[in-house]
């Protein structure tokens, strides 16, 4: 069974009754103020709501609400302390406190209706008028600056507002609603995990340099680049935070002589005059951030008074990261030193130059980029017994009008063993592929002459290479545009600036998938040849050929095990289960002449093909660590159609073996249908579902319940049987469930005979 899906889900309980009318002023007030979401309250069982309304003690009531997840512990503490002001900010409900700084406090919040989580930065409510006005100017400046920036490595602004104070003399609370990104900032991350490998550190800084390219386009200087202002998500994406000190070089909102920024990472010219800075001040701070990631130490010793530190900064030479971590390459140490040069004229002129110099360090030392090799054989002979990709170098075609992007992709993928070919426009793609076959095409969406969408349509209509994988790249495409491109034939999508981790993972996954599909077609040809041989010897009932056919079927089915979705033991168990169930059903009667010996033999042979369609699904969906969203779940459900289409290609070319192939097609397409008609892909109901599919469905679910998965433990035989027979209302054929109950001891023996 597929990870993250649960096609044996069970309905429990009945819809809740209408809310009880037990008075409780506290609950009514909290519902009225939206501190408790009415939708969540109404979904509670009547008895639970009655018990909560009967609780008179506020502390006890809040404790129960936290247990039921109607409020968070942070909300409960604020409510109990009588400090509810600011828990509701416009359309947002504050859930927790994330952190604080000189420019404000950051909260985790949730939209009332969309239930989307966001981060909200609230300005401190100083009563001193001068302090408040100065801070408000900076706060409004940050809001307006962020609103202009649209970049995947910059936290983006969603909304803003203000909350009127409870007292006429109190200042209003101003707040900024931002994208919420889970993860740690670099300061906390390095403190907890230690210095980063230099490849990872360079990847993070490369992403932030890309963000600074965007700020530089808008003539903005951040003025506070430091580790605590860079957030790193679990997926490895870096996000630049906190634009409270940002300004345009022409602006004079800061008084000359005022130092802004964190002392450890502030540029020397910023020490002298915070108004007289340009993008090179941010490059200095980024160099200090890279030093921190590489060494786990700030770039300069923090001893002495603030005046002493600031005075020293004007003359201190750039630090050497290699003196702390000798494993750092000397060339990278020079990059850090140049980024932190005391004289800004000696630094890199712009963030693009920084990105270019970091490129060689985004790969393992000792590897070199693989450019086009004229001696490369585009048609390697692959052994059918070999599932690895080491028998030939994989080839990727990189199509982008920006030379820096092409070079970046070549460096990263070259280190992963790809043979890289670069093109600067889309017009030459088809001709190149006709003479130089490739596994993967990395295709930019926005290009002159012929854009990526046109190239994609051309590739899918012309089909120059079987199973060619196309990965689109863009920094501006909307979600809707991405979805449309996927529907038009794109296999995957990458957002610019490209993450090293995602680029390597997506390209490698696409190449593996093409390789697997190519081998499936080879095995299809072998199976067709075997079927032709069977046709010639059908009258003799050559058992050896039947066994050979079954062996080829198992080899085909084991491609699913190659992708890590099934085990060989699972396929053997499934064969045993379906024979056991079918034989028991034949003894029970009620199925006419359907369950004869020939049908049972075909069923046993074809059952391992049930999930063959999984080889057509992207790995980032199959191995997603969290819960699948609705679109991803719909994509997973297409594996039934993909599998049926694979086998249908064989059926069109074989006639004598049609009964076997039809059973295999029925199983692959319909083993997720449900008896009550709520399954997929065709929502068949009752006996409209092919008998073979109904049998495999029960066997497959039983085995899934017995098996351990990342998202669930393995169940005992008794617990699995109980869920199949009692907890699956409407899912299975009742007669097959009766057979399941009769032969469940045999099923247990099969499970023990073929352990994972």
C-alpha cells in the first residue's frame, strides 16, 4: 500500500447534535470575541460541550480547552492573566509568540476563515511619543519596502493593519502580516547543530545573495544582514527577514553618525555613518553570516565596550574562517575575506558577483562539472537484471537564457554524475534532442524567441524521445500557471532561485523514473515475446512457458519495489492471500462458474501487478514526509489509470493471452474501488467492480495493516482482521469478507512465511 494514504478509513460516530443551551458567560464571551472558533466548538460532541459549559472555574475550563485544542497554551495564559488585547488582530487569531526584537514582537497566527497560518509582527506600544513616532516610521517603512519585494528567498508581506487601544490615551497597535515559514534562523541552527558543511553553508548564502539581487533592483539596502535574520526551512530554503532598517541610498531618514545594525556583522562604513551605505554593506554582513555558518563563531571577538568595538571595526582586517576550520578550502576562505573587506571598494561590487564566486563550492570538493562529452553513448545497453543508473551517465539538457543559471545547474548536476548540455534559447531544443538524446530537460518558462510553454507543447506533440522528463523553471509563475503546465505535460516544477537540494533531488528522481519506464517497456517487449511463444504452444499447455510468463510478470511488478514502495515479500504474500481467498470463496459457492481453477491461477499471477502504476508518480509526492494535500492525493490516485494503460499497451498486441491481461488490467485499475461506490478511479459500485479487483482489495489492505509504515505502526493479525471485517463499512464485498473470516488463519501463516 502507498504511504500517506488510507483507503481503509473508517467512519466513527454520528454527526454532532445541536449545541446545548447551558449558560456559561466565559465561553459565550470567548466565542463572541473569536478567541474560540465557533466552527471548532460546534464540531464537539454534545456531551463535551455540556461538560465544558458546566465548568465554573476559569483555570480548569481553560485547561480543558487546551486539551481539546480549542485554544493554545499561549492563548490560555493570556486569557487567564486578563491580557486578551491583541489576541485578535483583524481577521487573524494569535496562537503563540515566536520571538521578539528591537523592532517588534512576532506571533504565530491563523486566519479566521481560511485557517491559514501566518506570522504577525506587532510594533511595541511605547507610551513615549518620540520613541513611538520614530519606531512607527521605521515600522511603516518596513511594511512598504517588503510589499515591493516578490522573491522566493524573501519573506513576503500579506496584510497590515492597526488595532485601536482599549484606552483613549493608549497608542494603537500596528502590525504586519507575513508569510509563516517553519524552521530555525541560522543563529539558533548553528548553535544547536554546530558549523555547517561548507557546501551547505554556501548554498544558504547563495540563496540570500539571490535575495539581495532583488533588493538591489529596488535600490534597497537591508543594513542588518546577520544569522538571526536568515530563516532556514526544513527543506533547505533560506528566507531573508526583518527589513526594519532597510533604506534607499538616497534616503536621509537616519541621522548621520547613528549606528544601525548588529555590531558583529555591521560594515565599517555603516559604523561611520549609517546613511552612507550601499549594497556592499549587505555583502559585508552576508560575509559575516557565511563566516558564522562555517565556524560557529562570530567574525570578531566581542570583548570590550561598544565604543571600543565600533572603533576597531573601522580598521580590523577581514577574518580568516580557515584559521578556525582548517577543512575549509583556501579559495572559499578568500571569498569570505573579500566579502568582508574593510574598504568597500575591495569587496564584490554586487550580489551577482558573490553568487558567481560561490558556485564552485556548491558541490563536493574533487568533482568537476560534466560538460558535453562527444564520446558519450546515448543508447547504452542496460542489463535487465540491473536496476542501478551506474551503467551509463545520465544526460540533462539545460535551457535558459541566463548564463548564470545554466552554469549553476551544470555545476550542481555535474557533481551528481549528469552529463550536462546547455542551450540559451528554446528554438534549438527539438533539433538537439533529435541528435543527442537526453533523459531530462530543465526548461525555463520565460525566454525570448520561444518561451518554455511553447517548447513544452512542441516536445509533447513531437515526442522526440520516449519517456522524456521535462522540469519547468520559473521565479514568477503563479500556482495556477504551474498547474496548467503540469496538465500540459510538464513532469515537475522548480522555483527560482534554484535550491541545490531540490535541484539535485528533482533531476535525479526524474532520471530514475525515465530509466524505470524505459526498462518497463523492455520488459513489456519480453512479455510480448513470451506471450507469442505461449500462443504458439497453447494447445500443448507448456507449463514451463507459463512459469516463465509469471516470472516476467513478477519482474515487472518488482519495479515498484525498486522505487521503495513495496517489498518482494509483499508481492509473494499477495499471491498467497488471493489464492487463499479465491479457493475459500469457491468452496462457499455463490459465484457461479467464475472461480474455476484457471481463473484462480490467472488471479494469482496477475495480483502482483496491482500497483505497477506507482512508477509513473513523482518521488516528491510518493516520499513526502507530511500529509498529502488534496491535489497531491488526486495525483496519487492516478496510479490506477497509469498501471492499466501500461498493461493495455500489451493487450493491444496480444490476443490469445487476452484473459490473463484483462484480469491484470482490471486489478490495476479497480483495486481501490469501494463496494459502496465511493472509491476511485471510476466510482464503480457492488458487482460492477471486477471480481479479481474485489479480492485483491481485501488482500492488499490486510497486508498494509500488518506492515509498518513511516506514518503508522504494524498491527497484529487480530487487530488487522478486526479492522478489515468490522471497521471498513461499505469498502469490501460482504461475501469476500465472509471468506476472509473463514481463512484468516491461513492468511496469518502466509504472512509469517514471507516476512519483510
